[in-house]
């Protein structure tokens, strides 16, 4: 077949034979449009309600694509069926391809080619899906005139000649090939001689989780006081569940409280061929070994939320496939990404993921090794916790959101940039902020998404929280925000000392810690003033008690503010007094603004327009503060220096259409820094930049400021050098930054609040732009 297909002049006047003895012409045809201006991508795949791994995989992928890039392109499904399997879909597929029907291949190819909006075809490939009419499948892919991406779910080493020929036929007609592991890519390059440049590795996607307390989940599922082993997936002989059953006798001698969960139905194809023969054999093993109290079969195709809860309550997950050539496993990926310590047989996927201290590997069909591994893990809670943490970090980049980004980049490259990547804004989610907030205030750090109570509290974070939640209340008038505002305002007051200055660090026992005394706390004092001023600025919508309290605290702090000389502290104070908007403080704003201008004049040269001889952290704060000083005093020089310095900063951090803020791994020093370190980028710098761009856009009206603000916000959504999300939409938390090769998964207060302030700034900016579009018409109407 390969020699026959290769001899055909592709995309010429080739005609596809139909089942009636005639032909369907695939050239000189009338193109149709789908009624949408967005380019369309077709996924040729099995799809729910069909129960198989590829159907679930595709559903998760297209959902992630829709959530993140819904305004960039549209997707449609070409669902695979067979003569024996037809389905009723929740959302009707655009096409249905009957893989047992020759004419269905011809008709589908014809319709794909004639649809003008269809720019790309993605074929989720597993050999069994197309085996019944292989020649027609080969003709099908050959006759499609649009770029094809093959996603190979199976890559077999040591191929037979027929297998190798099939893969080479697909590769010859593919614009790109996606595989899920490095080993699969190596096999295609080394054993099939495919071009490495044509192959992209995109790991099997996984679901982000909001960490749940396992003991509570065990109670929910009647598993309290049990050490839970589990495995899940569509049941069949390749799962080799009997390996675990035969290991259980040894395991329960050491851990009599063990319960093994077998989660999932038997594979539908197996049921059709042999019924429940395999499951019955497992029940028989349980009966013979008298394991009834230690094994529970959950014979259901579990909804995703329930499945993920089972995984989070699992003490040790067991993956016992007996297929050494299984390239990838979605069930394995989900288990590792949920934080379950995993013991696996050595399929290639497991050998890649479980390298280092990320889990244990045992031989195929070896109950003795499995029992020993399980006993060792169940007896070592510290090791299980370490493996769980390592697993979260190892698998973070495989989140479906990151998979969607990687796929979209492939799609963009293959469609000659007809796809314009537009990131969709996530809904605002305060869950993590609420989780990090106790009755006393907001906790400083988190371990991944769990508050680290021992890290205590800071004035810095609670001042930021006060500003962020005030901004949220300003937009949404959510009454629950008032409870948070009350807590954060009380914390700011708690940190004020009898002399009117603030301390910053408070331990978990609500005591001021030793960290306060060797440190210069000017920046913390400045942040407190910024927060208090912002509360006062909302005097028309906030309860009078909050505004009055903020006024009293700020008045007590005022005598010390003129003594502040820290660059950023002065900027914070200027912003706070600007928001307070009291005439009697205008002279203080003028003096602080003059100090910043003098610093600027001292450092400025032909190629350096900045306040210091280096660019460090929170840089955008300085020009924004000067712009606030201009708005409060109308002193023109503040406006000039603000714009000049800000343009200089933007030239250093916006490169090739992306933002890259100054790295904390190495500040940008005048006349010394020749290149920027990779990594060390923190959310707070992104947020300050967005807020400054919003302010400059309002004052100067330049569209470039609005566009840069949106570009900067996309950094949180994956438009960064790692092409990975920094904001976690599941928890509502923001990761603590990006390094050269990884994201810091801890979701601390500073990062999460920075994201929220940036997100709210984008909301305000978009609302302003939308309102401005209708402003001229509204003014005409009012005149009439």
C-alpha cells in the first residue's frame, strides 16, 4: 500500500473511489464555510460517550483548548464509530467516520477538503481504531488536502515490516507528529528513521487538583482507618490485577488494615468478546485467598471528580500493566499527578516519570517484589510524603492547561499563522485567598496549595490583601469581601506601634517576631500607607467604620513619612496619599516626588533613564508613583519624568512581543549587565507592570499601553519562556514564579495577591475600553 500511495501525485486530480463504483472528486470542488471567522481544527478521534482512553483524552484536551483559547480558533469533532458501535452524543459531532465503511472514509475526506474554514486535521491514532479497513484509512489520509497532525498513542519498538510500513505511510502524510514520551520519540527516530524535527513531545495531560484532606475523603467513601491501595481504568488482562491480589497475603501480614480498590468497568470491547470472564477470575482469586475484607471492586466508569477524589485518598497507587511496550498510560499519569505515591511495572512511560525519588518500579508479574515495595512504602509515611511532593513537581508541566498551550503552538506553526493566539481570561477565584486567611490575617507562604501556618504573617501581605480585596469589592460589591477587608484592616492596625511606625513580621502565635528588628521596614511602612489610602479612597462605597479607622491609622503614621528615603517606600507613600486625596498632604507628595526626580536626575545619562544605577524589583512602581504625584499636584515635571522613565523600563522588559521582567537571579546593572538571566521572574513584578500600564493608559491614552498590559497578563496564562501557566485556575492560587526550567509550585500570599491585582486591573482596563467605544454615541444622545 505504501508504494502504491507514494506513487500518486498528491492533491492533483486524484479521485477517491466510493462504494457504488463511482468516484468522489477531491479537486475543483466548491468550498463551504462554517459561518465563523475563526479557523477550525478537526479532531478525528473516538469521543464520549464511547468509553476508551483516547475518547477521554480528547475530551479533556479540547475542553482545555476551549477554556484557554476559545477566541483563537474553534474545534470540531469527527467521531469514530464502527458497524457495531454507534453512539448518541451530548453535543453532535461535525462528522462521523465509520471505520468499517469504505464510503465513510471517502465522504469524510471530501467534506473536510471542501470546508474552507477547516485549517488543520488532528488524528488521534491507535492502531486498533483503523485496523478493519487499513487500505481505506491510508487513502483517507493521503487524499486530505489540509495539514494533518498525528497524535501517536502507541509507538511500538522492534516493528514488523507491516507495522513499520503503516507508520511510514502516516509520517509521509503528516505535517507534524505528536508523541507523549521521550522514549516514543527516540523509537520513531532510531527505529523508523523519522525526522526528529517533525516530532513534538507533548506529555499526556493531567488534571490540576485542589488538595483535599485524605482522611475526610476516606470517611466519605467508607474507608476510614484503612490504608488504601488502588488502581483504576478499563479492566482487561493487560492490567494484570492478579499480580496485586497474589501480593496481598504478604502485605496484610504486615499491614492488616490494607484495602485494595479496583476502580473501573471492564473494557466494552472485552465485554463484547468474552463478557466478564476476566473480572470473574479476579473474584475467584479473592475468594480462594480469602481476601474479601481487603479487596473492593468498584465496577463503574467513574465520573472524573469522583475518580480524582479516590486518587487523593489513596496511600499507594499500583500500576501493574504486563505490556512492556505500552508507550503511555493516562491512568498512570493521573495517579502520579494527584500526588499518590506510585509503584509501577517498567513500561517506558513509568521509567521516565518515576526517575529519582518519584515512586518505585517492580518487575512485570512479580507479586513478591510488589509486596515488598508496598510494605516499605506503607511503613514509611515520611517517604510517601516526599514522593507525593516530588510527584506534584514532576508532573506540574503536564497539566491540561499546559498541554493546550503546547498543542496550540503546533497548530499556529502549521497553519502559517492563520491562528492568532488569544488567551482567554480565567474567572476570578478567591478560594485560595480565603484558604490562606485565618481569623487573624493572611498567612505568608504555602506548601504548594496548602497554607504553611508556621511561616506566620506579614504586614506586607495583609496590606496587599487589603488593597486587592478593596479593588474586588469596588468592581463586584460582594458582601463577603467586607469580612476580609475587616480582617486585613485590623491586621494593619495591629502592626502599628505606639510611635506610629509599623512592624512587619508576626508569627503563628500572633507575636511580633525577631525578624522585625535587624531589617529596614520602610517598604513595609510604605505598603501600609498605600493600603490605608486605598481604603479611604472608597469612602462612598465602604462602611464608614472602615474608612474612619483607616483615616485614624494613617493620621498617626503621617509624622514619620517625611523621614522615609527608601525609593520604593516613597513610591508606596505617594500612592497612598494620592488615593487619600487630602489637600493638606499635597505638599508631602510634592516633597517625596521631588526626591524621586532628584534621584532620577543624578542617575540619568544618554542611555540610562532610571532612578538608580540598577533595575531590581517592583520597578514599574516608581514611574507609576510619579504619575500619581503629577495627578495630585499638577507639577508637569513629574509627568515628564514618569513617562520617560517608564518608556525606558518597558524597553528593557518587553522583548519580541513578550514580557520578561528583571530576574531576581541577577539585577540589571548599568554598564555591567550584557544579558538577562533566564528564570527568576516573579508575579509581583508582572502585577506592578500591569497596574502601571493601566494608569499610564488612562493618562496618556496610548493604545500601546493597553496592549502591553494584556501581553503582560498573558505571562500568568502561559506566555512566558516556559510556555506554562503560572496561575492555577483550580485553586485560585498563583505560583511563586518561574525559573529557568520549572515553575515554583508554591502558591504564597504575595504571588496570589499579585495575580489578583493584575487580573482586576485588566478587568478595569477592558471595561474602560468598552465604555469608551460607546462614549461618543452616548455624548451625542445626551446633547439631543
